């Protein structure tokens, strides 16, 4: 959860690779739910790619083109997962009270 008037870093980039943000005023709104669903899909895709990569590494017959394709897809998935983690970490930091 983010504090009122905070901006939520979205898990996708805008034009020219610039980060996209969403006002956190309406945490249960359509765009917030859409962002949550996209994050879930991105995390699911990363998990599937990890499984594929593990299987490909165990398979002696996997060719270099397949490994290169997997490496590119894993790179994109890692970028997405890092952005999700950054966004969620920021929201946790903002919502948790600081104890002294």
C-alpha cells in the first residue's frame, strides 16, 4: 500500500524506456487492479521462463539458437521482475510505520 498522494512505479516503461507512474489515490481503482494483474502475469512469465531455462540447460541437445532466445527472454523477464520488486519495495517502505 502506498500513502495518499504517492506515485506507484508501474512494471512497464513508457516511451523511450522512461518509467511510468500511477497516482495511488485510488488503490482499488481500475488502473491499480490492471497494474496488479500485469505484475502477476509478468511474475508468472518469469517463473515459466525459469523452468524452460532449467530444462534447456539440462538437455544436452539444446542448440545455441534456443539458448540465445531463452537468454533474451530471461533478460526481459528479469527487467520486469526487478521493476515489480522495486515498486513493491517502495510501497512497503511508504506504508510501514518506522519504529525507533
